[in-house]
C-alpha cells in the first residue's frame, strides 16, 4: 500500500530524498529565487484602492441613473475612470516604490496624482465631446485642492498600509 504523498510531492520527487531533505531543498530554492516582481510582490493588488472606490461610484451612478431616472449621459466617459485610473494608481505606486521612496513620502507623492488625472480627464471629456458645465470648470481649482487632500490621506494611510502588508513598503 502506497503512503499518501504530502506537500505536493510525487513519486519522482520522492525518489532518493527524505521528506525533510526535500523540504529543506525546497526552502533553499525558494530563498534563492528572486520575487516574481522585483519592485514588489503581488503588484496586482496595487490597484485595489481605486477599484473599490470606482465600484462604489458606479453603484451610485447606476442607482441615480436607472432607479431615479436622472438623465446623466456619462456612458461615453466612464471608460476613463474605470479603466485608466486604477492602472495609473498601480503605476504611480510602482514609480514611487522603485525610484522615489527615499525622496518623497508616499502621501505627498499620491497627492500629486490629481494634478495628472484632472487634465487627462478633461482631455478625454473634450475628445468625447462630453459637455462640462461652466460652473464645474469654475469650481475645478477648489475641487483639485480637495482631491489632493483626499489623495494625500488615502495614499498616506491606506496605500501605505497595503504596501506594508505586501512587504513592499
């Protein structure tokens, strides 16, 4: 009767090695191999924060648009925040982790991101001929300052916490 294999070993791996020798060899190999992503393990989780916020925003939009029948023709422009923003957050975090971690605090670096997102959002809206009311443009500087404060807090506390959990801080 065959002994059940453990730790994912098959008969080929077991030949000539005891279980302890195999475990030791596996640990040595794991320690010798570099992580899959030199700049941080599990890099795909870097976009977790904006993705959660965008899901909440999309739920609110759906509720307002289809339950309360508020005519908001935003379908053309929703691709920008749903596709581009989470990826930009991940790249921004990667850039900070790789090159600027010693020069800038993560909160300060994250607070700079709205300075890139706001013009890109305006450009996408303009290219899609999405009408932006004049009062929205008039309040843009105040909104940008508020966004920078919110981004600072989110990057300082939430993103830095996730980076620490992943071991990339």
